[in-house]
C-alpha cells in the first residue's frame, strides 16, 4: 500500500481533519447512508438492515474513515483492517463499480454535515485520498474474488446448496448441513471462516444477505452453519434471516451461498497451546477450530471455555464433550450464567456466573498460549480486558465480531 500519489499538501489537509472526524464521524456516516440509500435503494439488497437501524454499520464506517485519516501517511498500519473488510466485501458481492458511488456520497455527506467548514481544499483532498484507498480495496478484493473462484471446488458469486440436514441444537440454535445442489466438489476453508447466505423472503422488498461462521471442520462434503434465532429484545429487532431459516427453511430446501471468507482463522503453523473462549453462538467458529485441532493436530494442547446462560441455550455440548473425552490434549470448561435446578443435578459445569480474570488464571496453566475468542460484544470486552490485564502478548490475542467491527478498548 502506498501514498505516493498523494501530495504532502493533501496529506497535511487530511490529517488536519482528524479532530473533526473524531467529533462528527458518526453524524457524517449516518448522513452518508441516508443519502446513499435514497439515491441507490438497490444497495439495500446487500446491506444488513438491522445493523443500519442499530447504528452499528454507521459507527464501523466512521471508525474506518477516522483511521484512514489518522494514518493517511502510513496506511500500512491499517492493512489488517483493509483485509478484514475486503473479506466481508468479497463475501457480500461488493464490486469495483460500487466504489465511485460510495465515494460520491461520502464526499457529499462530509460537505452536508460540515457546511462551510468543508472547504474546496478539504473536499478535493478527501476525493484524492478516497480514490487511493478505494483502489487498494478494489485490488485486494479482485485478488480474493479470483482466489475463491479458482480454488479446487471454488466458485464465483452465488452457488445453490441444498439443506441436507436440519438439527435443533438448543432452544435458540439450529444447525444446517448444506450440500451443493450440483453434487460437485466444494472448496476447502480455514477453520474460523464464514459463508454468506442470500435469501429472498416473501413480503420483503429487498433480498437479505447474512454471514454465518462454519461450525464444523473443513474437509467434509458439506458446510455446516449453526444459527441462533435472534428474537426481538430491547431496541434490537427480531432477526429477519435467522427467523426465516429457523421457521421456514426445511430439509430439502435450497439456499444460495458465497464461497468461504474471513481472516479470523486458526494459526495451524503454531505449536503453542490454544485457548478458545466463546459466549453463546460465538462458539461456532471456535468449534470449527477445535474439531480441526482434534482431527489434524491431535498433539497440540487445547482448552475450550464456553459460556452460556444454561443448558437450554447451550448448543453442540455433546459434540464438544465427546472431543474432549476422546483426547488427553483437549480440556473443556463450562460457565453457566444462570444454571437451572436440573442443570445443577445433571450437568457438570465449572463456574456459575461470568468468566473473569481470577477464574481464568486459576484454570489455565499460563498465559503463554494462542487465545481466540468470540461472542456478544459485552462478553468480548470483558475477555479482551482480562487477557490484557494478564499481560497476554497482543499478537497472541485473536477475536472476531459477528457484524460490523466495534472497538473493544474504548466503547
């Protein structure tokens, strides 16, 4: 990544806008999406409407724009973020022709929100910077599209899969075993990656695309996703796609998928112990990692720590228990927030309440391990804080958000 095409003056102007973006970034991105969807409603076929309503997508974009401005003279710093977003874009079907549309509306939103403060010099500088950053995304995503299409068993765009099995795993989580409708090979994936599912729902004006982690090990003749039914709670609306999958999709039905994507993956080159910490349905990518370790790296030590409300919400328990029972290298620990009376009599769990640093330190041999965690945002904040307080090396901490990226440090 290079800033060679940006003049020193342009870089200076962009960096001067950093405080403004820190203050007005969310307002700008809210206005951006409002203008974008008014002028290009067809893009609502791609974007997650729930994330829009809750402001998650707007805040994620604001954070990205802020980071781009802050590091405009050293964009190499944000390469990991670029690649993470590019994976999601490739999975959703974002194309090169979308970038000029986005750029036009982002500049218009900056002008609209900042008014006279958005001088011609500032707008022109941001136009140049956006053009450079867009070219980087387009280049990275083109490579990802080609890789997905040219892999053995790979494909371009959407491919039809049949629901071979539908298995209820808990009161709120159901697994879908998906096999290609054409009966041919499917591409391999790295444990931790996800696929996108596109659905057309009767009565809905737009199509919907959602990304779900693959919850089984690679190398099978199917993909498995384990989907939590998102019920309405507080200001969060019920999940349109998750409820559709749970209530209307049956065995034998067809779904359209994009090829596996994502950069939250198990480091299979490392020989260090692995600690997998999950909350709720956040266990899905971690189960894929654990099963891969059991199948392909049986000598590597692994600890799987899962937090659930209680057994009614706990999916894949028997599956992971069996893995732990069959391997001396796998340790399985459970934390139930509110165990039922029946749980207390029939299920072995290791902690009641919430995971905290003291408990982690009492159960893990040391902090010298590769840590992976995923779950609800508040859960992830707690785990991230605990690992940092334990002085776990930053390069040993890996996590993934289900949805637009947040900020575990500051939010």
